[in-house]
C-alpha cells in the first residue's frame, strides 16, 4: 500500500512564525504536490515537484516555499504565517509523466494561524 | 481560472437510489480523469479513473462516463449507501505535461439519506 505521511494532523501557530509542514512518501514516486483545501474553493495547488531539487509553482504559491532534497520528502514552508493561511494542507504523490496513475494523498494537516 | 468545474456544491439522495455527480472541464489537453472521495479531517482517497480513449469505466457500484465533445464527465453511484456520504472531487490531468499535474474541481457534498 502506498503511504503518504504528513508530520502533523493539527497545528496552531502565531502570526509571523515560520512554519514547516513535512511530507514523506514510501513508494518511490517521482511527483509530489502540496494543496490547500478551503470551503467552496476545492483543492488548490500551491507547489509541485517532479524530481529531487526541482519545483514548480502551482496556482497559489505566494507566501509559500518548498524544499525537496530527497525523493521521498517534500516540505512546505510558510515563511511568515498569516491568518489567511489558516487551512487544510494536503500532500500528495504520484508516478511520473505519461502514466495512468492517480495521486495518493496524506491525511492532511489542519493549520490554524492565530 | 478554474479548468475543472463542479457546479453543484451539494446533492441529497435516498438510500438505494442513484447518485449522479457532474463535472465539466475546459482544457482539451486533459486526457486522464479521476474521482476522489473525501471525509472530513481526512485526505482524499482515489475512487475511479478514466482515460480519454474510453467513454465509460465501471468498478462495482461506481461508473464514470466521459463525453469528450462536451468536455463533461459524470460519476454514477448505484445503489447509493449512507457510507457514500462525503465530498466528491473530480480531477483532470494532462499526462504529457511535466509533473503530471492534477487539476481539481471545487467538490460536491453528497448526502445519502437512510
């Protein structure tokens, strides 16, 4: 079974803090993704990576950065947390380009910025 | 600009009847389509997919139909069960694109009434 594990289920952080969300997958997937889910807006892509040290901006990258130093790990960084970054954050992974494959999701991290 | 749209935010269906969830897309390069199911406080789980070379794919109670000319897909659940109550997201992908990015709709909340 593919497993995508996010380091925290729930986080509460203060405005201005630097926040790290960690994600690890165990199936040697090339692609990894960070989404946020907000009511009425669905899943919006923040950043994705198709290889180690490679990253591409998604639809809403502002206020976020990412790091992929190893194939299995993809980190999302909130440089200076703000209240509008309160959301459910979802990490996902998938096999590479051209394949019939789905994205596998982690359990999500509910982040509250106060 | 939303490339994948789910125009019905919610749907209620009696247990045992058919549930039909709809999804429209705008990008003609999409060639792989997926449906995900999401319970509160959990990550989305993959349900069923369809490649653009097909117009129907069936898996048990779940069937996905694809109408490429109308850029429309639908998910049929029959018979519906109370455990099917969840938010359903459709997603689309252009598999030739680097990173195999998935574009998600805003979701439809299905309630199956016992």
